[in-house]
């Protein structure tokens, strides 16, 4: 088994360059919180510090009740507390879920594009094959909404179509929803919401993190919920493996999930930073695509991602290249909203010093992003997508797309073309896609108003 190189190591020389800037470095590369952990959460952790015994793998009753209450109160999702399972940070679960579901060689895991690399890593750790389309042998589908890195939010129709397709085939759908309370210009909806799943959680899992909403990245705190049968199976595996969230962390999670005020305060901080960064990037000639939710701005100025990283490092700003998230991001950078306010305030002045872009001429046709569906050509060259670019929507073919056309996988990726699209009953229905004119549109709107996410 060969895993991809750990991507962040490649940023080291650009970090050194950014640190050498006279103003110092503004690190907007990794989405790691920089604001204080809420005091109520810290106090809950300290109060539970005398914990000599082993923690409960299933979670304390108080934690499960708090999580179920938060899901109902904030997302309009009803689960039984026994269907909540705490995890040691959601990255751990994403990396282990295929294995813990019992998948292995011969199984395929359908992952988004562009995407957080751990979906691919999790498939490879289980010796499964990561794929970018609805091909034979798929046993697990990952959704990510709001998406990392692009910030795109899947619509109810898009999610419902994926769920319906998967259920017809007995395939598990796991939805990574760690940014669901950070909707800016769109209303993120959980895969467990009745509008998506029809009131049944069969075959569905939703993954939630407290790292970003509550500044708990250092605590490693998250949970998974959904289909009781799937959650029970994961619990049994995790008991055997000793995957237990420490008791003080469970107490801290309970306090965080019971309190909405600190989330509103953190949202306001991120909204202010987002407004400053979006305006500075627009003045500097960047196009901001999607980014309607989440913790990042997904931006391009038409050049190779590493060229943009180098240019921004020259003015002391460190960002993540889009190629960290797949070939679909080869001309984008991901800019996190997690810099301290005082540092973010210097970004507009730095942008005035930014060297001009090194445009590629002529520009290549765009590579399809999102869940790649039917109607694309195969081959090594980039192809203009028949579907607008974006994160996973289930590979939904547009009306009239040839069902016998092979799926196109990203240029330069390790994934192989997997032949014709599945035919016959249950072929994915065509659903409307949101237009790409949302990305980089004039009058990029920033709001501090929380969306109605019930």
C-alpha cells in the first residue's frame, strides 16, 4: 500500500519565505482555530479532570443527549441519543471509516473532487479503491457539504438524488458536515434532514466536528450519527480497538453542544475576517469561486496554484495550493479565515504589493470538479465538463448525456477510468445544478446573519 505524500510538508519553503517578509507572516494555510476555547468549555474540561477510570466508548449519556439536542435544535434532525457515537476528532473517523465498516480489497469508495485528502487516504488504508464516479463496486459514498476546500453547499435535490441512488444499491452514504454552522450565502442541510432522507436514516451517516464551531481542534472532539445499525457496528469495532474519547473531553463536548452563544460569537469573528479577505482578494484581481459556506475562500487568478502560493508568500501571506485537494484545484488556492484579526487586517496592504499573475496562455479547458458523472470523455487531457464544476453531487448526468460514455477521472490522478456508466434501472436522474456564475460574481456578498439551518 502506498499512501500519498503528506502534502503540508511541501509548504515549508514558502512558509520560510513568508516569515522573511518585513511585516511577518500571516498564516492562512491550515484551517486551525486561533481564537480562545470558550471558557464554559474549559471549565467543564477542568471539572472532569479527575477521571481515573476508562471512558465509555459509546459516550456518556449526557454527551449523547446534548448531541441529539443540538441536532434537533440547530439542524432539524431527530436522532435517538443511542445513535450518537463520539469520535477522537473527525479526521480519525474519516481515515478509519471504510475499515470500520468492514470494507476491503475489491470495494470502491466514491470521493468528492476537489476534496480533503483524508477521504482518499481512508480508502487506501482499507485497501479499497478511491473513485470519482458512480461505478460498479462502490460500497461507500462520501459527501462533504459545506465542502472543503471550495465552500460549496449541496442542494437538497442534489443530496436527495445521491441518497436515492445509493439506497437502491445498498450503498452507505457518509456526509462530512463539520462546517454546517458556517453558512454565509447558502443554507447547509444535513443528509439526515427529512427533506433529504425522507425521514429514514437507513444507510446514512453524518459526521460532525467541534473543532471549528467551538475552537476545540486541540481537544480532538467530534461525533458520528445516523443509521442505528451502522452506528452500533461502528461502536463494536471501536470498543475492540480502544477508540475512546477521554472523559474530560466528553464533558467539554457536552458543554459546547449545549451552548449556542459561543458559536454565534465565533461566526461573527469569521464573518469579519471573511469580509476583509474577500475585499482584499477582489481588489488584487482574484476570482472567488463558491465559498458560500465554510471556513475558506476558494480563489484563483488564472495561474498555477504553486505560482500563486509563491506570489502570496512574497508578501508574507501563506495559503494552501488547490492541488492539495486534487487536480481540479490546480489553478486555485485555499485561504483560511483562521488568522488572528490583527494579522488579517494587514492583508489589504500586502495585496497592494502582490506581483502580477503569470497567466498560462492559452488557458486549458477546465477539469471537471465534484462527483464526476456520465457524459465526460476519457483520456489524459483536460475536458470541458458537461456539468458545472463543484463538489460531490452524485455524478448526476445532464439530460441527454450518453449513458454509455466512460467516466472521466482527473488528469494526473492515480485513479483509473472504470469503463461505461452503470445502465439499467436506477440510473441517476438528471437534476438541476446551480450555475457556476456564483463563483467570483460581481458584488460578492458577505453577511454576518446566521442562516436558518433548521
